[in-house]
């Protein structure tokens, strides 16, 4: 059974003529212990979908089920409980930080979701170790004292600290350099392989998705146009849009591509 | 023989920090571009590639100061230095900058036509308003862009169209050299491709004679550039034909960078790729010898002491002791990443007991 | 942080005014309410510091009145500024962050307040009050002038609301008020400080206008009251310039120094507005991104291409 299921999930902003249908009836499931990538260009509604799944935006229609219970509409207390099991890493390692907080303050705040105080501290230290930090080195630092990559790792540690069953990464690697990017993607792979975490990554980069994901969902203008295993979607795409997307990706090796010279 | 368009020799530029130190973000860099050529420039963030772009485009602003170097663009020579004034006629007509994030800095309340006039006027054109717009209209027609974009507000255009229109506007004065700083990073792949095709077309139409294209997207660089320069810690460590860089890099850093590229290809599904651990060195206090040696698995004793010299010619070279000693041996990625474990506590997600 | 020359000039003038208001009354040793001479005695007729600016319509020392009056005016400005900033901050903050219906209601209220000419309310309120002391006057000015602050704060809070750190805070289980105080407010503090300075300046001017109309505080001297007397007792007609020029100059000095202070603070908080060559960036640590380095210094980016076309929106929003 899928850990998370969305049935005909939709989100409309505004109303009347100016209404924007950001997500139009998305139906999908996230298998436990797998990585699913949502692929699409800017404006495809993939970030809106992420916020719906995270319970940060109320949906306009459809249902969401997590671990057997309905999470379509949640009270503040229910959300708090949901966020103990579902966490996220966001795109921008700069704006995801409150610049007035130290790393410790940031993590302490999340730690309040954990009932046992001592346990929370242990997990915080453990999570920082997971992403390659010495606790004493970073805990007193402000975000401006950290590099972009370091900040993103802190954000991952924050999410890991909750030991989420479902981790959602919204373009979490798009602002990182190629080299750092694979390091972060490897963290996701390790989480899946060693802790059995279910992961959903949102990305516009189909190359990253190919590397990390077991399954792919392709979105275009709010519609989920194709879904399947990465193997199928990348090497045997059915939908025109997916084919176009793949054709436009610049290739590093092999033929130069027909557009040059 | 192809004509040389840009000769930038021994360019050094530094940021002045409030406590009075100098951080050399570009250190003794020489760049050459031939006519009709697109030179790609890549590297990790913080390697100085944007800074180099700003210095070459003469748009350096405090706290960034050019310190020394010589620019020769299409026969016109300029000595760089902290107190040397930039001739007003250079910007826009000799060299033009397509800045990073230009997409998001357009005034939302002004139509594109207003931008055309403003940009041309600020570069001291003697054309009248209508002539400016005619020029822009012709240019857009020739490049296959819809001229009605001129009468649109920025928000009415898609990101890709906006970027192409801005590119056209920034080259209205036919600069000899265009420097484009991450023009594609905010665009999706289809728009990237359209922009790249348009740049090629602009070179064909002789709107400009050469382009320096700065990005961290290596596959894109391979597609668009004739040659690629790889920067690390304020220096160019390797320059080569894009084909050679992609298939036969001669510097371990280039190799590591290319290795981390993820493409939707068959082998990406199964393989595990490792990135280089550790951070680029502090430019305020760069390491002795080769600047990459603290992270390099191929580093030898000599690398820690002697800065490697460029092997090859000014259009194609690598600065690496190892490559020099092993001229025909390809660099193996396992060797480069050999020191990953000792550099930094590894990212470990252990199975729970 | 690096302060500009402008800031030092502004701060110097503000300190000068403050010293006059705080120490002046103690140093002068002349009661502003006792007569030291006759109607409009010329400056220098009476000996000492008290006589340096002559006497007013009641034969009282103009200098003494000026110093005591400055103190009153500043006090009114300060109280009114605090009241207006506090109300505006709370309303703007909640409206900007909460959004939706709450925002509609609060901003509707703010716009109604803006549409009613506040001077009318102030006049009505101060007429209907049984006794007009400086505190009630300051309160009245304060509760009629908060809408500007509310609008400025709301605009800023709206932009902070879309930052990802708010979502991170929500997912950490933080509640509405915690996010408002710890995640939104700190980003607005610099704007609030600037808005406060403007509120103080405009409250002082409002108090003077009211007092000139004869609606000032009873039984205490303020700069506006001095002008009111000077007008009422024909100082202009008889050429007694010392009765109206000094309070006018003092009022100008106060307002000017505060406006200058505000604009130099604006420069300080928005490095993009800094003029001249010596723009100093924050410490350039090399592991910061390329994108990050030019932010402070080489606004070289867009500026080069679009010098004329870029709108500095932050600045406009910051001005109430």
C-alpha cells in the first residue's frame, strides 16, 4: 500500500475569469521506501503540488491520504502531528533561513515537535552528523556565516531530525553546483536505502530525476501528463511533452546536437 | 587565419573588504577569444567567473576593483587599473554585458520600448526615440522575434521571451564582444535552447563578433561553446575545445566537475556518482602551489609548492603537474576523488541497529 | 555598519535639539511664565541669557519660552510617534502576514482612517476634551496618524510572508503569533524605526498647527503656542521679529534634522541607495556564492544594462 496517496487533487488560485488552475486533478501514490520525482518546467504547478502535499496550502478539491488516514483538511494540532512525519527541504538555502536565528535556535524550534527533550537533543546532534557537521562547529553560527551548500545541509539536517517517513525536496539542489548537488542527492539515496525513507523530489532537471528517482511524475501546466518508472519515462516516453522535454536537454557526451554550427 | 577578437592579459581584480583586506577574486587571468567564437566559462559558485565577466565588461563597481591587466578588444586597447577611467564609448558598443538576473530587474510598470530607449540613451546614442525603436524592431524581425513584444509589459512575456528580448536590446549597439552571465539559469530547457539558437544566429548576422558565456551548466556549455574555460579559485585551470573538455579533460578539477553532471542517459539510472568534497579555498588566503591540491587525489609534493604552468597554447591549455608528467594518460575519476574521505567527515546515513 | 556623513550631520542636529530641550530649561534659570519686561522688548534690552531674544506679548522671556516650548513639542512628538507606530505596526503586521479576509478588513479600516481628514478629527477631539494637556493632545495625534505606518508595514510584511523561512517555521510547528514576532517582525524593524522617526517629525508639526489654531495644550508653552501668541498679538504688524522667527526656525530645525535622520537611516538599511564611490560590502567570505558577492557591491549586474530602467521598489514602500 502506498504511504501517501492523492486522489484527483486540485488547486485553483483566485476565482472567476482570472482563476489560475495550478494543479488540475492530480492522482498519484508514493510507495514506501522509494524516491519519486515530480518533473516539470516553471509554471507547471509542481511547487504548488508540493505545498499541497505538505499541508501548507489548502486544496481546492480531491483527497490526500497519509499512512491510512485522511489528511486533506487538518487542524493546527493535526498539522503539527503530520509534520512530525512529513518534512521538507526547500529550494533556496538563503531565504529558507531566518537570518536572525542561529542554527541552534532553528533546530531547537523544530525539536519542540519531538516530545522527549533529551531525545530531541540527541537527534539534533545525530542529524548534524548525518550531513557531515561537527555539532560544536555550526550550532552557534548565523546563516550569513555559512556557505550556500552548508546552509542546504543544515536544512536537510533539520528535516532528518524529525525522522520523517516522507521527505519532500522542492528543488532542493537546483541552486547548488554540480559537484555539491550529487553529494546532496546521494544523501537522499542513502536515506532511502538505509532508513527506508520515502522521498518526493520536485525538480525541473530531468537528469537529476533520472539519477535519483525510482518513479517519475511529469507535470505540464497543472496536468500530470505522464507517470511511471524512471526507466519507462526517460527511455520510452509516451506523452509528446515528455518527449519534447527530453529532446531539449543539452547532452554532454555523444553527438553535438543538431542545433550547433 | 582566424582573427583575434579579445586578448585579455594578466587580469587581476579584487574585492576590498571593510577591514581593509583585498580578496583577489580574479587572479592573473588571461583570456582569448577569436572572431565568431563563443567561449564558455564554468566553475563552482565563488570561483570568480561572474567577477571575471564584470571586469571584462568594464562593469566592475566598488567594492570590486580591477587591479591590473590589459584588454585588447578588436584592436582597441585599455589598461585596467584602480584609477583608470573607462571610456564611455566602450560600454555597449565595444563590449556589452548581459547581466545575471536581468530578467527580474525590469521595471514592471514600463513597456519594453521604454527600456530600449533608456538603454540606448544611457549609452549616449544620438538617435531619436523613433530611430531607436526602428532599430530594435528591425533587429527583432531579423532574429524572428515578434515585434509586438516592444509594446508589452515585462510580465506579459514569458521568461524565455523576456531573456531573448533583453539580449537583443543589450546588443543594439553592435558590441564587438557580448558577455552573458548565467543568462539561462532561470529558464527551462526549451527556452534555453531558443536563446542559444538566437545567440548563434546573432553571430552569423555579425551583430556581435564573439561571446563569453558564463554558466555552471556544463552540458549547455558543451552545446553552445566552441571552447570552454574552467575556473577554480580565481584562476583559469583549463581551456579546451568543448569536445575535448567533455571527453578528455586534462585537469583533475574539470574531470571532477564533469563527472558530477547528471544527464537523462542509460547509465545515470544505475551508477553512483560522487562529487568533490570540501570547499573551494578562501581567496583571501589561497593555498600555495596549485590551488586545487588540498582537494585533489592526484596531488604530489610539487603541487603543494609550485604553481603549475600552463601546458599548451593560449587557446588550449591545462595547468596541472600531473597532466604534465602523464601527457597521454587520461585522468581517472577514482584517483581524483581518492581523498574524499580524509577531507571532510563523510555523509553517512547508517542503518539503525 | 558604516555611517554616512549625512547620518552624523543628522544625528548631530538631533542631539543639539535634544540638549536644548533637556538641559535648556535648567540652564536658563528664567521662568517662562513670569514677566521680565514689557510688551515686545527688543533682544538685548534685558540682561543675561533670558533676555537674549527679547520679550513676548506678556513681557516674558522668548528664549525661556523657546527652550521650554521645544521640550513640550518633542515630548508630544515622542508620545504621538510611539502611539502611532505601535498601532500601525500591530495592524500592518497582522494584515500583511495573515492576508485574506483579515487583511481586507484591517486595510479597509486603515483606508477609511486615511480618507477622513485627520486634522478634523483632531480638532473635534481636542475641542470635546474637558481638559487639553499635552498627553491627551499627543494621544489624539497618535491615534489619527497610524495609518501611514500600517500601510508601510503591511507592504513589507507581505513580501516577507512569501519567504521560504516562514514555511520552514510553520513546519516546525510554530504558531501564528510566534511566526509574527520571530520570523516577520525582525525583517521589518529597520522600516519601523524609519517610520517612527517620520511619525515623530510629523506629530511635532501637527501639534504646532493645532496650537497655532489655538487648540494647543492649556497652561503650558509649546512652539505652536508661541506662534499662536505672536500672531494674536500682532508681532508681525509691529515688526517684533524675535517673537515669531525663533520658534519658526526651531520648528524647521527639528523637522529638518528628523527628516535627514530618516533618509540617512534609509541609506544605512538599504545599501543600494548608498551614494558615492566608497560602497563597502559586508565581509566577503570566499565561500559565499558568486551571486552573493555582487549583491552588495557590483550592483554592476543589472545596472550596467538597465541603469535608467530599474525601479527601486523597496525604497518607495519604505516611505509612509
